[in-house]
C-alpha cells in the first residue's frame, strides 16, 4: 500500500495514563502502521488534560484514584474543558480516530468526548483498543452507539488489517488476519481480534514523531520495552 499524503488515522491516548514520558503503546502502533505505509498522526489527550488541570486535580493521576476516574462525578471536574479537547482532536481533520484505553481508562470522560465527536462529525469512524476493552464486562461500560470497532488484544496486526479494510471499502468480517464478532446481536460496535501473534522482530522501534516531548515531566527520557531471556543453563542454576 502506497502511503497517502493525507493522514489515515489519528491515535489518541485516553486518560488517565502516565505523565512522565510519552505513551509507549501508541508510539509503537504509530511506528508499525507507518512502516506498513499508513499515514498516522498522534495526540496525547491524557497529557493535555493533565496540564490543563489545577494542582489539586493533578494528584488524581495517581493510580490510587481509580474510583475518581471511573465515577460520573469526574465530568463535573472537566465539563468546561470537554469542548476544547474535542476541538483539538477534530482540528486534525482525520475521519478515523483510534483511542487507546487502559484498564484504568476514565470511561465517563471518554464517552462524553466521543459523544461530542460523533455529534459534530457523525461519519467519523471511532476505534477503541487496549486493556480497557479486553473483556465483555469492561466493554459494557462504554456507550456502544458511539464506537464502531473494539480492538481486542494485541493491536498491531489487527489494526493494520482493519484500517486497510476500512480505507478500501472491504467488508469487515472474520478473515485470515482477524476474527470479528458482536458481544450482543443488537450491538452496533464490532469486536476485532487479530489472529496473527505479534513477533517483536517485525515491530519497528517507535520514533515518538508527533509527540511534543516538552510536555512531559521527564523531558530527557523516553520509555522502552525490555525483556529478560533465560537460557536453559540459567534455568538449571
């Protein structure tokens, strides 16, 4: 696929997430999709909200504040800023938007933002992926009328194939690259899960292109993924 001049997808980091460094997950996704000739833009909504918040709210980015992020009362704190953040997202003028949702994602905040996006751009395709949508009981918390696709599990190959199918107008159904289903027959949203395991050798390193690294607390650091390999000799010791 030849890379288009216009962006194919905007990847957005949903709150809450870390504030020390740029989000590694969507940085990897962006690098992978760019490698496969898609044109990708990124937007860290989480860090924008964090920097817009007063000091007393900044403390809520502590992992101990899960109840705050999952409650409807979170909207009382951010209601006056929602339109501003939606404006920032829609300024990219990209018809496909993918949101990264961790297990601690603020579903009320994301639902409110998606509702405003769909109202202003009803033809916008919304994709949500990450640990926050891994299980059916998690997905029940989202407003499924606002979301077109859930990406379940590892996102690289599933999102690559799904994005290609959307852009070329192919039918979105189970194939050699992903399986698709609806949690409930009446659902509008389609769940998509890749059938190809991610081989780290075929995933390019993230470049963090598109992130404003000056926004983060640790401006001179970048996150990495590392693993420890054990040999059979080491295992026997």
